[in-house]
């Protein structure tokens, strides 16, 4: 039985890959399955937290006691997360959020022609960075860094740039790590250093991440 060490805590988790509409029948997205985010939400719920799961489209189903807010686009995820963050103790951003979205959505299905097609893209809001700016004392912010090169340098700069407390760095080019699969191989970075973890199930990793979050919370209450 899991210890109820998150009782009384509100944990907001994001999961899945956002979809950015091009026209009524097409979108830009990524292969995120949502498994990591859902595993974190379930683990936090088992450990007694009030869990809000802001979920981009996935094939997964959350437990009854988890409050799910379904979203599709990065902009919708931004709005949903910001509406829940005020009284959150922990925010864990496991979602693969699109960095760019089409400038305009075609009203009708785009017909193919002879030449190339150009779609102009614009930046989406960086949700994690925005949360970092608004972070309250005692609030813990966890981000992910899915990289295919310079993993640790990129993750470290993300930690600082986005004012996060933990960054879970995963090399998505390693077999059995990252998108779609049930396992993950990550390094957890904080301002105090890094913890290199072996390959493990996303379920187990979810608990390891929560253990780290708990350490942070205890540090705050001890001060
Ligand atoms: O900058 P990058 O996308 O690699 O950062 C990854 C982290 O930032 C993830 O935790 C992801 O959920 C979050 N993110 C976000 N909003 C974006 C892009 C990424 O919250 N628009």
C-alpha cells in the first residue's frame, strides 16, 4: 500500500501531445502517448494528493478520483493550467507541448495543388516558463526535457530559464526511453545536482519523481 504522503497537497499534472489545427481535418502533433504524465497523476493520487490532470488527447483513462481537464491545443492547455495553478502545491509538466502553431486555421479542408504548400507557424505560449514567472514560495515546479542531443546541457539551461525546481531529462533517442513505450531512462536535475537513474517503468519513475518533490516540500516546511 502506498504511503499517503501527499495528503492535503494539490498536484497539477499535464500529459499527452497537444494538437495544433491546420484545417478542420488536419493537425500538427508529436508521438507522445501520455503514459508518463498519467503514471505521475496515478501515483500522486495513490499517495493521497488532490490531482488535476490537464490532458491533451491520449488513449489512456485516468482513475475515477482524478479530475481530468481535457484540452487539445497548447493554448487551451495554457489556459487550463493557469486556471488551476493558483492553489497548487506542485505542478508537473509532462506534456509534449507544441512549440509552434499555424498562424491561421483554414476554414475548409485544404485542397492539394501542383506546387508546394507553405504553412506559416507562430510560437505557442511556454506554459512552464510562465508558471516559473508566477511561482509562489513553496510551490514546486517540475518540467521535462526530451532531447536527442546535448541532453544535460539543454536540461540544465531549461531549469534556469524556466525557473523550475526539477527537470526530468530524457534522451528520447535511446531505445526504451521516452515516447510511446512503458519505460524511461532519465536523469533528474535540480539546482543542487543530478541523479542518474537506470531504465525503469514509467510507473516506478513516477514514484521516484514524487519522492524528489516531497524532499523539496519538506525542505520548505523545515525552513
Ligand atoms: O523547451 P522545451 O519544450 O524542451 O521544454 C520542455 C518542458 O517545457 C516540458 O516540461 C514541457 O511540458 C514544457 N513546455 C511548456 N509549454 C511549451 C513548451 C514546453 O510548458 N510551449
